[in-house]
C-alpha cells in the first residue's frame, strides 16, 4: 500500500507495523526497485513469492538500509501464496507503474515500529489520510 500511494504521487508516506520484519520486506521491494529494470524487478518479486533463488538477491541485500539488512540472518523469508504467481501476473507492476514508482520512490519510507494501541505516542504530525489494514492481528 505504501508503494501504491507513493507511485501515485503522495509526497510523504509513513508506514508502521508491530514488527520490523515489515520494514525489511518494504526495504527489499524499494531497494530492488532502485537497482533493477522492470523485467528484473518483476522476476525478483516472482522469485521471492516462490521462494526461488534470484541472481540479484545479493545486490539488493548489499544496498538495503543497514537496519533492515541486519535482520537478514538467513535467506529471505519464504512467502506463502494460495496461487502460483508468474511473471505475467496482472498484480505485478506494469511498465508505467514501475516507472512511476522509480520516479516517486527515491528513498526508504519512514517506518514506525509500534503496535496500533501505542501508535499515537509515535505520531508527531498531522496526516491527510491514514490507511490502516490488517489491524485485527493487533487485537
């Protein structure tokens, strides 16, 4: 969702989650975006979802923010999907979407590591929109 907002021109996107693993996954996607062409990026996302080795993984890890790279003590965590994802999956970014993301996502998002119940203590500014999803995991 953060990628979607930034891709569509939102200038400031802050994200939060109860676990730093969410930040690591977000940083993997944004680092890959900055270091791969469209075809490589889509293949990387497919390979992550399939838990298949990708030749660009070491380049992405080397260029990730330090705090996320430190979380990687093993291979990338396996993702579990009910359907088999392929390179032509319509949920993967089109070339136009990819170009918008590359133009608009130039640095990692601000990440707040906190549960929803204490999020208010960490917010120091006003927002135009707050999108909260998967919050039932917090209760």
